[in-house]
């Protein structure tokens, strides 16, 4: 599984990223014109009414009439139109705020992707490190087996005592245990990676153990432009803009609301003989213009406006705090990155020394110039140097990725 394949599967399958993308889609729906308040409302109404009653009626000329079971039916239908021409600019600022909310949600989705990507590479490089360690431990195990066979032959011919054989046998057991533990850790790490990319837990794969580092000049350029690319700072900017729009929208209480309404209706009725008319049908159009001015609402509107202003000031303070924290984190991450690169250089040099020492010790052991204990120490030193170099390599790369995330460039580089 290459790094590119792991990233592709993560972006497509990771649950957290899918949830973040759904939130972006919701924010996109919210910023649309259908949720803006700028469109009119159109409603249709229809109804019918039936009554049956007994009536005793006295007419103007003094005559009387009684009707048993007088029936009256009424029917109506109408289409009504309402539109707010002006609402004190409240919906104007709310609509702009929804646009900023969409951008903010997109930044939150980007932050989720960055965090998940860093998690992915943390696990991916752990699999790579354990893969390299497995090869080193296997080679150590094979070398110890050869020493054990040589010690047995030498013992049979009386060249060494039984102690060398026993030492080699103990070392084989220890190397076998180390190899078994590493294999189990490797299987666990692979399952962790399958969880991040949302794949089958028992999926079998190998990873790429080659690591390349970003050019140092480019890294410094990223650090210098971090204030305009760090996702937390960009989110803080959006929150300031949104709170500013909310404050402006709250001022709508000082202005009137102007509305336009209209309707087209149809009414029909059938009445008993006691009514002036036995039936009637009407159709017509009506329209109107209204102005509503909330002169005083008890003070709740003014309170909301004051609180919106305070919230705007709070967002300014939050941005200043985030900026200070981000600068600290970048300086720390850059220091950690350079330190781990230097450690990697030292560990790489140490391997040559440890390998040369082991090769010479092996030759001296064959000539009987050193004991098996001394040879084992040289072998352990080489093993530790190789595993330490592997750990230093991946620690340095993860430190680079953390620095790239803080500078806002994690999604803009090749891996």
C-alpha cells in the first residue's frame, strides 16, 4: 500500500471525513437563496362548510316562517402572496453571515482532513518502522543461529567449552522472542491503519519504507507565510467576520419592516330561503402594503445588540490568543524538526560504526580472540543502532508533517 493509495482510501472512506463533508453540504444548503429570506411566500387555502338547522324567522313586514332542516353550504379557495420588501437590513447581514458560515465549515472540514492525515501517517510510519525492525531482527536471529551451529561444531571438536553453546542457545531464544513480539506489534499496527482508512481489519499489505524530506528552504518559506495559511487563524478570522455581521443584523430593530401582500380568491355559498340571497359567488384580487415599526420591545432587542458587540470583541481576543499559541507551536515544532534531523544524521553514522565493529568482532570470534559474550554485545549494539536509526527517520518525518500542518501546507506537499 503506497502512501498515495492510503491517502485516497482515507479521503474516501474515513468516517470523520465523511461526517465533515456532510456538514459542508449542510452549510452549502444554508447559504443558498432558498434560505436567504429574500424570496416571497405563496400559500394556497381551500375550505368548505355545511350547516343544517331549524330556523324560526320574522321578516321586516312582520310575517313569520319556520323551516326545518335549513341547509347552508359555503366553499372558498384562495392563493396568498407575501413578500418582505425591507426588514431593516437584517436579512442582508444574515445572508452574508451564512456565506461566511459555509467558508468556516469548509475550514473545519479541512482541519478534520489535516488531523486525520497526520493520524494516518503516524500509523503508516509505525507500520513501516516495525517492518524495518522485523528485517533487522530476522537477520539478527539468523546470525545467532549460525553462531550456535558454529559453537556446537567447535564443542564437538573440543575447541570451545559448553558455555559458548549455552550462551548461543540463550541468545537464540531471546532473538526469537523479540521477533515474535515485533511481528505481533506489526499486525496490531496494520489493523490500526485499516481502521483509519476504514478498510477490512485483516487486509494484508506491505507499506513503503522510503522517506523523503521537504526542502529546507521551502520549509522556511512555509513558516514565514504561516499566518495567512494556518487553519486555526483562518477560522478565527471567519468567526470575527460572522460576529460582525451578527452585530450589524441586530441593529435592524431600529428600522421599520415593509411588507407586500396580495391574494386571489373565490367564494361560493348556497343559503336557505330565509336569507336575502339563495346563492352567491365571488372572485377577486386584493393587495396591500404594510409598514411595521417596533418602537419599543421592552429592551430585549437592545440587549441582543449589546451582547453581539461584546461577542465581536471576544472574537478579536480569541484570535489574538490563537495567534500567540500558533506562533509558539510553530517555533516548538521547527525546533523539534531540526533536532530530530540531527539525531537522524548521528544515528545514520552510528550504524556504520556498529556494523564495522560487529564484522571485526565476528572475525575475531572465529579466530578465538574474543568470547561469545563480547560478540553478542557487538551484535546487540548493531541491532540497537539499526532500530534507533529507523525510529529517528520516522520521528523526523512526523516532526516535519506536524510543522507542515501548523504552517497550513500539509495538503499542499508530496509525500
